[in-house]
DNA sequence: ACCTGAACACCGTTCAAGT
DNA sequence: ACCTGAACACCGTTCAAGT
C-alpha cells in the first residue's frame, strides 16, 4: 500500500488537493487530510507548520500545473496557450480561485509562472509599461473568467433546465432584460458560456498586438 | 442603544458584513455575529436558516452597493461607471470576491444588477451575441482585477519596500524577468498597480465600440 | 413569536509522551 | 527523527425549555 510511504510535505499537499477537488475547500481539514494518508492528525505538523501553510502550498501546486510554452516563438500563441491552460487548471481546481484572494505568500511555482509570462512579453519586445498593461489585463481576464464560470448558478451542461427553472421562479417581469436575454440567446441551442472565453481572449490579444505595433522599446 | 433594536435578517447581514470587513470572512462565525448584536448565538436561527444563508446574503448585499447609472444615455459612460463602482465596492469588501466562487444562489440584488447591465447593452443596440460577449468580457475583467489586486503580496502603498524585500529573498537569478520588471518598472516612482485598471477597461470599451459599429441587430 | 442553555459532533493546535 | 493520545478553546447546529 502506497498509503504507508513516508509522510512528506508533498504527500500532504497532494492529499489536500485531492480532498479539495472532491469536496471543496471546506472539506480540507487537518483531520481529513490525515485520515486520507492513513495517519493521525498530529503527524502532519511534522511536515507543515500549520493549516495556512497547506493552503499556501496547494495554491502554489495549482500554479505549477499551468503550462508555460517557453519555446513558442510567437508571443500571441504562447500567451493563448498559457491562458487556455490556466482556464483548464482553474476549472479542475475551482476552489483555488477563491483561495488566491487571501493568499499573499506566493510560492516558487507562482513566482516562476509570473517570471515566465514576463519573459514572453519581454522577448516579444513589449516596453515595460505595455508589458505591465498586458499582464494585468490578461491575468485579470483569465482569473475573472474562471471565477465567473465557477459561480454560474447551474452546471454548464444543463443550462436550459436550470435557467428555465430560475426564470420560472422570478416574480413576473422583475428582470425583463435577463428574461429576454435568456430566452433569445442563452436558451437557444448551441449556446455555451464556456465559448465566450475565446472571444474575450482573442479580442485582448488582437488589441494588444495593435498597440505593440505602435510602440518601440524606450 | 441601537443594539437592542429587534433582531432581523437585515441586522444579521449588516453585522456579518462589518465583521468580514474588519477581520476577513473567517471571522464571520455565528457566535461572533451574535455577540456583535448583543444576542445569543441561537437567536440568529430565527431570522436565518443557517450560516450558508448568511454568506449568500452578504454577497448579495455587496452587489447591492454597486452603482448602476440607469439614466446615463451613453453606454460607454454607463458601463465605465458600473465598472469603477464594482471595483471600489469589491476593494472595500475583498472577502466577497472569494465568496462569489462558491455562491451559486444569486440573490435579488445580484439578479437586478445583471438585469440592469443587460438593459444598458440592449438600449445601446448590442445584438444578443455581442451583448453576451461584452458582458462576459467586462465582468471577467472587473472581478478578475479585483481578485488580482486583493492578492497582491503587499499593501499597495508600500510596494517599494515589499517588492524590494521579496526580491532580496529570492535565490539570485531565480526570477530574472520578474527582477528586471520590478526594478525598471514597478519600483519606479509613480507606479501604482491600481492605475492598470483604467488601461484595461478603456481598451475593452473601445474595442467593443468598434465591434458594435460593425454590426446591426439581427 | 422570539429568545436561550445545554449538549453534540466537529474544528486547529499545544503539550507531554511514546518509538 | 517521527508519530501519537489526551486535552483545550473553538466551530455550526439540534433540541427542549423558557418568555
């Protein structure tokens, strides 16, 4: 049984990520992590100073999963790849989005991630100011989209039923634009919120390309 | 003393918001809310079914604070105003950003907010598809920026000191692009991460305006 | 109707004790 | 060195009892 491999910070973090994926961040308790590892709660404290460190650690572990195409010469392709990967990873571990807000101790994977993205912008010839704009805009968009997607009041696959139920529960005429938008757009066959991601991403990348073309490094 | 006004769902939610503002979302416990209201923990259950309902309620209360300029004829001005207000409100209650991810029961203020934004887009002549793109993009950006800003590993006012410390703690050369970007841009006088918000917002609004000009309602 | 005391099954964490 | 049992000060919530 791999359960009895020696305990380590890494095994603690992996168990915590698995528990969060299955039951949300609230399910991550010292006692639950210990039980999954076949160990007593107190044993964890020999590998991790306190629960906060576990939370910092699993956020950093999530960042480590995001792919960074370091050998991609085309900056737009590289940033597109990073954005898609970030969205996939954050979709798989949606508890991590909420956790980011309160974690102000970036780990090595997080710092490496930021370093790599700045490297892509630098090699593409973005002046510092424009690189700052680009990074802020792209990051905000990607994390924000993941947040919005996670907060949808229904699972993406049953939009029709869920939105229908929601609308039926509304006081008649209380949210006219919402009702109109739902019936004429969201409830139409073929609609999927997820596909909005690419529209926004491409709009941002295209506009940044235009602005890059109009500058030179100072 | 207003402490002895009759208890109500509203007073419970207001107390919960105040506690979250002061001590973060973890400080919001049934017992703490009760104590602030000068009442015993069990009394809250006569006005709120369980703690989850308090969390749903305070997220909705935060949405209610965001200003919606319903009488502004210029759609860009209206959306700009909404975005600035959302950012201010989410900055004041940064715990709410994290909470949004797990709240899938939108309250009346949240629904009214979405309805109003869709109304602005509709009156501006956005076809359904473009309205969907615009809303997704703007919302993702605004929430994502608030999230990113809240997650900064230092208070905005002491970037210089904090970033300096962080860089000093790095293994030499471990994050070269980050170090270069920090010394040549972030640490320069006059830099403030907060001012990135307007760059991204205006880029999005401008590009949406261009795309709106190229469409007609189907 | 609204409020509450006691109790239950949980938390994270300390400390002293085991190997 | 690594692991653990017992204990402490907390949680949210049920239930029966008070006004």
